[in-house]
């Protein structure tokens, strides 16, 4: 469960296949309106490939990369910022704190409702999370930890708080919890108080919410499941991505899910737990300016302002104004990165 894939050894792809995979991914991102992409956990081999493309000016969008794991981080060296004329930044590390809720591997305070003998588990120990937080603060790296269950979110917040207290000289670490999916009510205010960023995935709500009560029961979902409004009201900053390839990389689908909390089929009517919806403006900001803040880039991108980078997307309709049911019909007409057209839809031809 969750770690079972470690029992299988598959020969790694060769250099040619890695290049084809990267180029396919970059093309899909620009076609779907992505100008900046966060790779939430890259190997040193993948980072070497990113560097080669950045140095050759072959990246059509900006990459913000997290080194996977503390051991790799120690081997990596010092942070790299704006390599390749601002197209590649590597200044953070990713840890996996627990498993997934679907597999009942997310660590919970109380057992799963449909598996009473199981409360999930940590996939990275609290000691390693704390050691990584300390390392990040002393070496200039942002620390990001995958945490689904309420027990894991508490563990990560505790580790971050301890490390912050030990290193008061670091004023703006912007540590992140990736997913922050199931929270204990007592921990929701800690995000804002500690300055820990809640890196959510709006699309996970309509994807997971239909079956989540079977795992957790309605009470736990109501207390802290996909609790975006509660986080915002408590002073947290929310970042919002898609968790691709778990979900489609499309920002349009993610925006729709964040603003409606409904599936692409508009079900359920009114969305799941509508009191926790983001407004459309909040959803847009979480995917643009606040997402840029999460990668220390809010001064250069994330909003359309004089002096910022010309990273822009032109859409076929105004996603702040059209009815909910029309959002999923939005098309990406242009993706512009650094003032250059990275993708253009040929309107009326039926061909992109």
C-alpha cells in the first residue's frame, strides 16, 4: 500500500525517451494555458535534463522545481534561481508525509470509517521532516511536504513550528503543505499564524468528495475536509494547482472545480459543501498571483502589471463573468511566455 511500488524495479528510461517525455509535457502545458509549472519532486537526473534545456533556451514555460527528498537535496548543492534567463528555478525540496486517502494510507487521528483497524501511516518520519525543515532554513531552501490526513498535517505543522522557533533569523521561508486535504479544526488557524502555505488542488474536491465520506464519515469531512474557506478566513494563503498527472493539467478544469466544487458534469447541483467554495476572483488569484508567491515570484509574475514579465494567457471567454455551466467550454486562444507566443489556437479551423 502506497510504498508497494518500491518492490518493483523497472529499468529507467534512456536519454532519448526522457527528452521526448519532457517535450510532450511542455507542449501539453502551453496548449492548455500553463505559463509556469511546479515540478513537485524531481530526481537529480530529471533536474540535469531541465538544466540542459534551460541552458539551451529550449523551455517554453517557466519551471519551479522541488528536489525529491533530503538525501538528494544534500547532494544537490546550493539553490539555483532564474537559470536560463529566468526559466528554471530550483530552490525547494519535496517530502511525502503520508499515503493517499483512496488507498487508506493517509495518516488519521481516528481510524477509517470503512476500515476500523486502520488509521493510515507516515511515509516519512517526523524526525526526517524536522531534520529537513532545519536543513532548508539553514541552506536557503523552501520545504514542501505532501500531507493528506489530519494526523500528518499536524505532524508537519509541528515540525515546521519547531524549526521556525529555532531559526528566528529566517524571516520569510514560505514552507508549504502540499494538499492540506483533511485537517483537524485546531490546526486550521496554524497555517496563517505560522505563515505555512496551503498548496491545495481544487480539482481534488469533485474528484474525491463523492467517496470521501465512506473513508472518513460526514463529521470529519464537515470539520476539515477541503476546507478552503475556513483556511482563508483564518488568515492562510492558498496556492492552487492540479497535481498533474493525477489530474488533468488544465487550469480551466481546476478553476471550474475551485469556484463551483462540482464536477465537469455540474454535479452535484451547487457543488460539494458550497460554504467552502472560493469566489471566482479568489480561485483565479490562488492559481496566479498567490501561486507565484508560493515560488517567490510574485514581484515578477502572477498579475498583469507594468514592469512584470509578459507571461499571459488569452482565453475565449471571460471566466469571471460567464455562467458556471459555460466555464468548461473555455478555450485557450494564446499562451504567451516572456512576450513570445508559445501556443496559438487556430480559431475556426478545427485544428490546434
